[in-house]
């Protein structure tokens, strides 16, 4: 897949800001995080998605990369549940990780 696109790096740089916008007393799914990240960074999200436009499942590829990056922020969040079903951007129930803010 090569190096991350400039837009993907731009999205990664927004993780801490988005963590602050997530509910403090509630676990959140990777799907919820990605939706909030996309909402608050629409241009970078669309441009990152466009990078995978010729692939079979561009949303799945991008969302997989965004979800994987969550694991690099264990000083701010912790894994709460693994492979628990959540509603994705297409309103489908799919397995994903759940996270909680570190106090």
C-alpha cells in the first residue's frame, strides 16, 4: 500500500483533538471515532478516501488504516473490548474494537 498519504497523516495528527471530543464516561467504538474524525476533518478524509478510489473497497481500506492507528495512542486511550459489533458508516453491524479514555 506504500507510504501514508499526506491526508492520512493529516488525519492521524487530529487524533488527540478527536479524543477530547469523545464522551468522557463512555467507551467508544472505532466506528464512532472514525465518524467523528471524518466529520471534523472532511476535506482530509475525502482526499484520503480518494487515494483508494481504484480499490475494491476504499472505505474499508481507509477505515482499517484509521482504526489501526488508534493502537498508537495507548497513553490516551485503552482497549476496552475487542471485536465487539458496532454500527459502521453504512449503518451495518460489524465487529470492531472499543476504546476508553485513560483517566
